[in-house]
C-alpha cells in the first residue's frame, strides 16, 4: 500500500481511477493504489459522475476522468478573475485535504504551510480562507467541516472556595513559575466521560508548555484506575518519569481523591510526582486540559460508548492532537516542542 499523502490528482491518476472502477475494484483499494485518502476518491468520483445509457436502454452511473478534470478547474475559474486561489489548484486541494480529511482548522492549515515552508503559486490569509469557505469556493469543504469557533474568555474575578479541603496540596501553593510554562514537565489531568450508564472512560494528561497529550482508557472512573494508569506510565518512562512528570494538576473529582497513591512511586521508595488540586468549579485553572478535551470531542462526541472504541482508535486521536500545528506554539506541533523540552531534562 502506498503511503497516503497530499497530491494533486493527475490525468494519469484519473485514468487509473476509471480503469479500476471498470474492474470493480473497491474504493479503498483505489485510494491505497494512488496514495490518497478514501474521501478523496469519493469526492473525485462524485465530480466525474454521469449517467450512461446502455444498448438495451438501461442506465448506469459511470465515472469520466474528462468530466472530473473539467469540473474542478471550471469550479474555481467560475469564481471570477479576482479569486487568488482560482489558478492554484494544488493549494486548493491541499486545503481541502487538510480540513475535510485531517480535521485541521483554517488557521492550522495556513500555519503549517508557513512552518514547514511549503510552496504554492498563491498565498492567502486566514480571513480570506474563511471567506472562500463561506462563499462555497471549495468543492469538498463547507462551514460544517470547521471546528467550533472560539469564544471570548469570560473574566474570572472571584474564586469559589472549597467547602472541604482537597485531598492534597492546593493550587494556591503551586510554584508560581509553573504558570509561566517555561519548561516541560508540568501536567494537567482530567477525565473524558463516555456514554451515560457505562463505566469506561478516558484519562487525559496535557503537558502545560508543549500541550502534548497522553490519552489512556480506564475501565471505570475511580481513584484506583487513575493510579493504575499512572503506574503504567511510570513503568513506560522508567527512571525519567519524575523529571518529565514533575507536577500534575487535577480537579477535586472523586477519581483524583487518592493523592498519596498518585504521588507514590511503584518502582522505588518515595514519590514520583507532586499533585496539586484546583479550586472547585474552576476548570479554567486547567485551561490547557480543557482546550485539548474539546479536540478529543471532535473525534469522540459526548455519548460515545468507549467500550466500543479500540486502543488503536484512541492512539490515532492522540497522535493527531500531538502532530496538529498549534497557533499558540507558532504553528509548531506539541510533539516537536515536547521532545525538544525533554531533551533538556534528561
């Protein structure tokens, strides 16, 4: 199977699609052969579809490479001579792939182009790209493909104090330098719940500086399961765990009640990390966590039954998040910033 990548479908590709369709080959097989996403093949077939009348007067749908090629070029050209992207079909297809298939936002697409030094005949800004999407310039993307637009942060002037003390150290006593996100090693931890009346959930950890994400399934949302995942991570990272996971900030949920269990090492005497507890009803104190949780929900909406979600699917979402160009990181990826930071620690 060829590696999937961005590519402008050539005339040869379209002829190959026509031949393979006539041979009754599966669409996934066609996508693998050409080296594009399955959705690209579906869009291409739709673009070149026509009704053919057979000699016995029966009708059937067929694909025409000529019609597909003409439809794509005419669609962009029809938008008028002032449309910057009208003659840059490679840029248009790159944007379509990144948004429709890879789940990128317009800002992330353009930021990645700049960060990676990708070259196209045309350059456009974020507002222009949003305008093109609003006007229906693209064949395969609409506003429905875009993530929810950000909302203004509301001011937080008053902190509600806990009616009971947290299980461990309050965030008020967390070192102030952690707020600066100057170095890698300080994390936020939370749970993403599944379908109601089911137990399986996701434990998510977000590194504050890099925004790198770790997602692990748990059989239930209990303190014991949380400790079990941290034990697993400590065994995975070995002697470097206490350097890479210096602190973890959590809320006051019952699943985080076992402060001693979360802090205590499973490999040696002593502690492996330091746990800090947010104020009640103050999710903004774990802002990085909350933002990444919204990215997770794009793939696992509320009501997802995690009993039916494979470890491979969870890993795919984790990899997508960690390799997504982040505007807050200058459109670098969380993985790149994290690895750079870890190299300075060990």
